C-alpha cells in the first residue's frame, strides 16, 4: 500500500472509532436479515448498486484466513454475491456497511470513491444523524473525501 493509502486507511479507521456503531447483532441470521432488507430497498436499485452486487452474505470469519480484528469482503463475479466475513464481536451495522461499501467499489481500497459509497449507504440505511456523525468524523480524522484520484 502507498503511504497515502496507508494514511487514508488510518484516517478511516479513526473515523469509524468515533461513530456510534449502531445495532450489534446477536447472531448471523439477524445480521443477514438486515442486509437483505438493504438490498431489497428501492434506493439500492435506484442507485444501481444491484448491478455491482445483488446480495451481501455475511458469515463467520475463519480465524486462519484473516486477522480477527477485521472483516473481509470478496465478490463472486458470476453470482454477484458479496461475502462479508465478520467475527461475532464486530457484527454491527457499522462494520456491515463498511464492508458493503467495499463490495460496491471493488479495487478502490479506502480511497475517496469508497468513502463516498460508505457515506451514501450509511445515510440510506442508518439515516441523517449517523451520516453527519460519520462525515464529521472522516473530516476530523483527515480522510480524503473529495479527490477524484484513488489513493
Ligand atoms: Zn475497509
């Protein structure tokens, strides 16, 4: 990762730490139901997000595959299903939206394109108050929100 990319990642993680994580789901079925509602919402289709990912699938994270401290997302090109691997202790609305934004902006890391998608899904799924909280936190932690080029 480039130095700028690393700075951006740190800024994003710092911003996430400043924002209310929302609902902490008790189990994977609850989390999956919430993700299914997002994908079924009119706004999801009207933003043409369904052309990038038709379903977010959340599952337990394999500790051998990835560090327990982060959730990982991968998209299956053929079925357009995105997998989110998440430890139970991180199974919150915030984590799921963070990872969903990765699924909607493949290959952009935590750059401005990803940040815009993250802000947008947060606004649409969690409302104005959380959006403003996240926007302010991103600004405060120095995340790059506006530049066109990816870091
Ligand atoms: Zn991330």
